[in-house]
C-alpha cells in the first residue's frame, strides 16, 4: 500500500466512520466487516492466523500492509497485531508509513478501550527510539497528528507511563511538557504516576517543579498528589518538615482534605526527626477534631518512642490506639516488643507476645527475633537457644538475622564453644556467614584473649572474598593491643588502610587507648595529629583517653596541653576528663590544684563521680590527713554516691598508718555490713597495722580469714607477719 493509500484508509476509518468512537468495539467490528471484507476474505485471513503464517499478511500481496492493518482493525486481534514490531515495520515499509500504521492501530485499540495494548504499541516505538538514538518527539509528532484531541491526550498519558515505568524520567517529563505545550488535557492520575516515580528516584528538584506546574496550570492536584509530596518531604533521606507542614496548610487553603495516609506520613516524619512529643500532640489534635486516622498514625508514634528508648510511653499510645477502635496489627506489637526487649524487659516482651496470640495476631520471625535479642542481652543465651529450637519445631523458618542475634549473644557472653556450634549449624542450613557474622565471632575471640583464632577466621573471611568492614578491622586492632602487641596493631592498621578501609573515630579511639595503656602517650599524641590531618575531628572520648594516659604517667604538663587543645577546638570536657586530671594531680602531690579543678568541674554543672571523690580521699589518707579524708567521705555520701571497696580501703589504710586500729576495724565491719567484700589491699593494711602495734595474734586471725576467702597474701602481708609466703606458694 502506498503512503497515500494508508492515509486514505485512516481517513475512512477516523473521519468517514465517526460513529465508531462512541460505540463498542463490537459495532466497530461489524461496520468494518461490511466496508472492507467479504466473508470469504475473512475466512482466508483467519486461516492464515490459525496456521501461524503471519508473514503472509506482509508478503501474500507484494509489500502491501493493507491486509494486516485491515484484519487487526476488523477483528481487534491482538495476537496478530503484536507480531508487527515497530522496528520490523520500519525495515519493511519505512519510518513514515510505519508511524501511520501504528497511528491507526493505536486509534483502533484506544477506541475499543484496550489501553494495555496501546501502551505495548507505544512502548515498542519508545524501544525503537532508544535503540536508534533518535529524538522521540520527532517520531511522536507525526504519530499523534493522526489522532484527535482525546486520543492524543490518552496517547501522551500512555507515553508518560511507559517512560516512567522504564525509568526514563527525563523523557516522561518532556512528554508532559510537550502535551502542555500543545494544550492537551492530561488527567491528574497520569501526572501522579510521573510525580511518584520522580519521588521514588529522589529527583527532588524535578518533583518540586512538576508539583508547582500542576498547581499553577493544572491539572489541579488531588489528595494523592499532595500525599506523594508529603512522602517526599517526610520520609526521604533528608527531611523537609517545614515543607511538609506547608503541604497540609496548602491542602486546607485549596479545599483538598488530607486522608489518613497523608497524616500518617507527616507524623512519621516528625518522629524520624526526633519530635515524638510533637507528633503525639498532633495525633491527639487529629482525634479531637475528628479527622481521618488509621493504625499507621499510631504505629508511627509507637515506633518513635521505642526508638528513643521509651517503651512505657509507647505502651500508652498502644492503649490509646485500642481505645480509639484501631486493633493493633503485627507491626504495632512487634515494635512494642522490640522496644521492651532492647531495654532488657524481656518478661514484658513475652507478655505482649501472649497477648497478641490471644487476640488472633500471629507473631512473625521478626517479633521473635526481638525476644531472642532481649534474652541474649540479659545473658540468658541458653534460654534464647531453647526458644530458637522451639520456633523451628513449630514451623518457623529461621533467617540470617535470628542466627546473627544468637551468634552475637554467645560471643558477647564468652560462650565461644556455643558460638562455634551455632556457626556450624548455620552453614548446614545453607546460610552463608556474612561480614557481620564473622565480625561477631572475631570480636568474641579477641575479647576473651583468643587472638590466634580471631586472626584465623579473619583469613578465612578474606579468602572467601568477603570484604571486611571497619568494625572488623577495629576489633582486631583492639585484639592486638589487648595482647600488648603494639607494633603488630599499628602494622595491621596500615595494612587495612592499604585495602581501602578508612579508619574512623572509633578506630583511632582504640589505637590511642591501646597506646596510653601501654604507657606510650607520646606516640598516642602523634596519632591524634595524624587523625586531625586526615580530616577526622577527635571527640571528647578520644581527648579524655589521651588526658588519662598522660595523667597516669604523671606527665601533667602534657595532660593539660591536651585539655587546652580540646577546649580550643570547642570540645567540652566531660566528667571523665576532669576525673583523670584530678586523679593525676592528687598522685603528683598537687592537692590545691586538684581541689580547684574539682570546684571548676562543679561550676561547669558536672556532677563529680565516685572516682573523683575517692581520688581526693586517697590523697588525704596518703598524707595522714584523716580529718579532711572523712570530710570528703561525708560529702560523697551526701551527694548520693555510695562508697565502694576502694574508698573504704583508702580510709582503712589511712587509719592503719596512724595505728588507729579500732576505727580501721570498724570501717571494715561497716564494709561487710553493706555487702562489700574486702580485697588483698584491705587485709594487708590491717595486718600491717596490727603488727606495728604488736597485735600479731589479731594479725594472724585476719591472715587466716583472708586465706579462707581464697585471697592469697601479697609480699607486704608476708613481710609484716614474718612469713615466707612465696616459698610456700612455690
């Protein structure tokens, strides 16, 4: 068929038979039968279709496409139509004629309400366009020029959908703008599809522009449009809560009523930003005004309080939810159970599981995983294991998360045999351990002094092609320092840098802490400088660790240099910083400075801890100033801090040095009365004191009590009693 012939065909179809448009495809079929085909021709065409000789449509009458188009228009036979791809048509009949062919087919199927088939045809054209790299709108213009206004709008909407579905969002936007330029009326539904795709792809600028265009020139946004924008502002990686609030105000202004989804999304955004109290107030306001709510509104607040570690507040909202007639779903219960279990209240978590089962809501593996975590957290790993096996017997399928929780529980509590047995079971069940599982096991080995085993598992991890993360490497660096392998720790630090793993604040904290404990504070000072050069700003923990390192070495000049540097960098000293400095000054015999620093700490609004008080008490006892020691002891008690064994031992040591044994013994009796157990230093102070005043019998009595309690005497106790304790032990 010539190009003119095909256009004539289209005119007959579109212009001479306008009555087809408002009627059904059945009527169209009967009309077309009469105009184009005899019964014999239709039988012939049907036979070709049945015999699957589709090529005869193209070849039986030379290069004419007329029989193919006629048959499809007549019968609406999609099986036949789909065989003619746009690229095949272009190859056989040229681009221009192919566009006209597809225009007829699109018009036909649109008239019959077969929108899915129209999308397929347009998708075929779009695919051709993508393959040849041509301008889509050079193809589109002649195509849609053959369609009337309503048909054009539908064609553009279908194209927008196709491009959006294929993530060709710039093309979808260009289609939208082209449609607006030629004054086509698009539906808000099709625009919502495009807007939603832009939001899902996080193309914030494009989404905002499209939304503004809809507000300015239509089609007017509906509740779903506004809800999509609320989702953008309140649930993305970056929260835009002012814009989210503006959405609600704008909806009120134009008379579009928000639905429960809109409100739930806004509440969720408030909770994610940490404004849980504000979210709860907003929820109560909605209840008071009788505005639409759903379970998600309550769930968002329940989750918000649980994330803040406030499950009791979540429970109140949970009860409100039930009181408002919204039955809690599995998510409501699971979030609440998780909140209580993370706080160590496993019994409450268990009670809620019982309640949800009684209410007909079945717990999921996620729900039980929270209970497993809670049990491991409080040290009930064996009970967690029993639950783990019971769940399997009841038909639950364990996932990697439940295995990981239990594995971490074993490692945290030192049951490495249990961890290894679970590891084997995990592999037998076809779970492949990931980097987090390896890190848990490596951490368990390092924490309990099994560096060799930790390194062996690290080698397996690397050999299996699993990339270790910064946590894995930090744990191993800490493991080296725990075993006093300082050089190996620093060497390993450089090795994982070479692997492209960048040390973080925690890593540097471990290194500085390890060096300080090894009395290598000068080296730690260098590491701090290196850390700053690499763009990481030390926090109060790292600075305080370095302060403590210098203070323990009585290098108070360097300790105060670090203190001055952190203040200059805007890092506020904490109680640990001050306590380290006070303790260092006391041990260095600089009591007046220690007392001044103590007062400064109080003026800064920091509450002194037991260590700060005990440092002062110990120094006064060391210099036999028991009046001042008791004065600070009483201040400590008045502040609400209970003395520990070390505090009492300082006083006992002080009074024993003054040979005031009655007071010293009374203090030990007081210790025992409140449940504190004397240590080797306590006994040695008393034994030494009694020996000095000639009360060797009492000294021996204390010596025997000490032995019965399993405490071996130190050299000072043996020398005081004139015993050769070291020979006896060997």
